[in-house]
C-alpha cells in the first residue's frame, strides 16, 4: 500500500451566510496522481487487478450483427489485459456460463491464457433469455478470492431483464454492492435505460448506449484500458459534520451525476463514509450540502471535514489520503452572502439538467405532452447555461427549439428510439466548469 496515488482535495464555496441562514453548499474536487514514474502500457503495475467480461449470449444477440461485434469487442478487451491480471469471460443468458476458463475461477493473463480466451470467445453462440442478476452473482463469486485487487466487470446486454423478477435483480445488486465496479453497455435499442442505470449506480460504474454494434470494439478497448489504469480499490469519501448539523446530500458530479446520499455507512462519531470505487490517475467532483445551526454574525465554523480514505482491509490499516474543510461564516454584508460560487452554480445546473431530461422523457413516454414540453424546455435552458453542447445537440433531436432563452420548445414527432435512449443515457454525463469560472454574482443564498 506504499505506492498509492497521491490524492489532493480542493474545496470551492462561498463560506458566507446571511444572518440566520443554515444551508451551506460546496464543491469538493478530488484529484489522484500516480505516485510512481510513467510506465509502459503493458508493464505490470504495483497492485493486483481482476477483470470479468460478461457478454449477453441470449437469442436476440444473433440478430443485426450484435454477436459478431460482441466477439470482436471481447477479444479486444482480453488483448488489452496486462500480464498478471486475473480474468474470466462469462456468457449470459437464462443462466450464466463460464466461457473461459472452465470452472468457476479466474486465471492470470499471459500469452497462453489470452490465446485460450480468444479461441473460447470465437465459439460463442446465442440462445436463451436474459437474467442479469444471475450473471452478476456469478461475477461476485469469481471476485471473492481477490478482495485485495482492483475488481472490475464489463457487462454487455441487448435486452431487458425478462427472465428473472425485478426483486431477484435487486437482491443480486444488494449482494454485489461494494464487491466490484461494473461498467455496462446496451447495444441496439431493446434494452432498458433505467435498468442499466440502476445496475451501474449500485455498482459504482457508468453505462452508455451503443446503437451501432460496430462501435463495441473500441468501447470495450477503452473501458479495459481505463480499468487497467486503476491503482487502488474501495476508496471512500468520509464526511464529518458538527453536532446538530445535517448532511443533506452528497452527489458525485464529475464524471457522472450520481447521488451517493443513500450509500452512507457510519464510520465514527458524526462521520459517514460514501463509496467511490476504484481510482487511477483522475479527478472527480462532489457536491455537498450541509445544514448547520445558525451562528452569530462574525462567527466562523467548520461545517464539514472531508477526507479521502482507504478503509482497513486484512492486515492493512486504514489510510487517510487527503482532507479539506467546508467553512461557514455568518455576515450582515449582503455583498458577501449573496455571491454564488461559480462551480456550485454550475453543478447545481447540471444536476437539475439530468432531472429535467429524465422527467421530460418519462412524461413523453406516458403521453403527458404538457409536462414533457415543460421539462424538456427547461433542459434546453440548462444545457445552454452549463455549456453542455452534447446534451444540447441531443435535445435538438427530440424537440424543436423555438426560444432557447425561455425554453420554449415543441415536441418532435417520429423521434427515433435510438435518439431518445441516447439523450436519456447521456443526461448524467457532465461537463467541467470553464477554466477560472469560480464565482458568479447572481444573487441568492
């Protein structure tokens, strides 16, 4: 554990509150930089890793070139594994099956095992239904003997989870939570966005739509390379708040909007831990909202103390990697207390943007055109405000924009399912604030 990445924390906020105010917002930026010198792409890294590639092999995968493309993608992922990584390839249908190796186990990546996996992937065929919870449970069993490793799974599906109940999937997710990180991809247009969103939310990964199966290969390669760059598993964001204070929410904002509030586990007196999964060289941003007891004018207090920790595991003690403070100070100076920090405003807008898109598309599917028009119109305004050009472009495929300033829009007729799914899927993918955009004098608390 001596070569963990070097973590730093930066807190952006306006610490001033008007007299009697209670609510403090802050953006916590966490950056991890590799502690060692640059290494070659295929050179062994310090820590162990385990990778499982789960490919949907249900009958529907035989249509539209999906299985052929999935085989190419799985081969690309296997080739990208660095030597020494433990791995397996799993096929998913009504029940999961080991494609490589034989038996429920992981094997070390090397020339021989890679060749064996490539041959086994080439023999994949498609038959049966879809029971994703059972696939995840198998992955959980395979990872059990590798708790010291960075554990990552890739999940590909082209359909809905039709061959097990929603309760069975939820039970599998509870069982697998914190056991591994899972990134998912939906190929085609017959899968369920909400279902993959739920899976990757619990398993701390991301998901995307892949309308064209030909794009799977480059996508799997990118996911695997990213996983190979992770250096430390099971990192937690620890937040302390003072007596009589309440942490209203903790949301990851970059790279994805993900509400972590309900994932809290108590870790000490007035402290709670929020799981963040595995880290490599990267930066993530979190939005914290703390409700504090009002203080006297001129009084300053620590509203929250934020730490990055690696919890104790086996013989390894807990490690604190970085820390930062969220402050609060009460003032009668209206110029100070009404200044909104630019990063707080930006991420508040991005969170509202994701909600507006989800609610608008849901209303559209249910035939509530008034609500759909209002919410998607609001999304147009927010996408422009936060500078999310990708989302603005996807909204243009779903609505005709009459006035982007007021959010006046008309719902388009004949919107393709692929365009709707792309907007829904990518609504949680955020953009960073512009360089130097720290504060905005826009009024408000």
